[in-house]
């Protein structure tokens, strides 16, 4: 249950940064490069968030060697 919102957070970062890249592409006329950059940034943000969530969960369980 601790990871129920992880999928939503990952999708939200991809959608928000992907849309920002798409919008900036229209503004600057650089299609599709800023969209690609936005999606790559969204992937990076999603993976960092997942990593932090996993590390926090491991720390909560403790490291008692078992």
C-alpha cells in the first residue's frame, strides 16, 4: 500500500514535463526537441522520486541484518 501513489506521481511528472516541452516547442518552433527533452526530464524526475521512496521504505524497516 505504501507504493499506491507512485504510479500516479510518475505519470504526473511525465505528463507535466512532456506538456511543457510540447508547449515550448510550439512557442519556439523547435518541434520535437523540447518535447523529447521534457519527456526525458520527466523520466528522470520519476526515477528519482521512486528511488527516494524506496530508500525511505528501507530506512523505516531498519537494517537489523535479517
